[in-house]
């Protein structure tokens, strides 16, 4: 009985966390319907995770996709779903597929544990796709995404810098309270 209750609570927390991630960006009045749809389609891709990052630009009826992903299929899936959005006539896919590297894979896991294992950032880890994206390319790390305050940004950067084998860390985290 206790296990069932724990599983139910955990399931509910994960659903709320996922809904929180999907709605974490408040609709900006300057965003067009196309931009909102592109964002929704990209974050809904099945293999999109915290080791990938997307950005995009909408120019009239053309969408330019940018970012870095760990799987080649994610690059093609992103282009495929964006092409289906009404009003999109062309997609320029500038997404970079990160090179295969056992060392980078090891660093990704170590960085995940270091960042999301810190007490200040632990609550962020329960989301469907945690908000701090960890991009590792040849030992160089980019932290991308958004956090609630400058302390979370600083802690994430310090934790990443403390991981052995990391050559450089670029902290591109945005602070939600500064928007």
C-alpha cells in the first residue's frame, strides 16, 4: 500500500513537472503563433533531452533551426515536425550533430550528477526535461537553458567547472527573474 501511494505521488509530481516545463515560458505578446508552435513541437520530440539544445528564428514563412544534438535522428525529426506547422514554407536546418565520444558521454553523466546533485539544483532535476541543458563537445561544456535566480546560475557553473576532464565551461544560463 505504501509503495502504491509513493508511486502515485511520484507519478503526479512528474506529470506536474512536465506540465511546468511545457508552460515554463509565459507566452510573450511579441511571439507569433508560429514561434509558439515551433517551440512546442521541438520540446515535444521524443528523444530530446537535457544533453541537446535547440534555438530557432522565424523570418516570415521560413524557420531556421539551430542548436546542438547528440543524435542525428533528432536533427531530422526537428526539421520534419517544423515543416508540418501551418504557415511554414521552408526550413533551414543548421542544427549541429555532436561527435560520438566515449569521453564526452562520460562527462555528460558526471556533469549531470554534479549539477543536479547539488542541493540548490536538485528540485530542477524532476522535470521531464530539466531546464539546465548540458552540451559537451570534445571536453568543452556549454550550459544552456534557464534558471530561477542568479544563485542557481552560479552554482551550476561552479559545479560544472569542478568536474575533472572538463576543459572549459561557458555558462549561457538565463535567469528568469532578470527578464
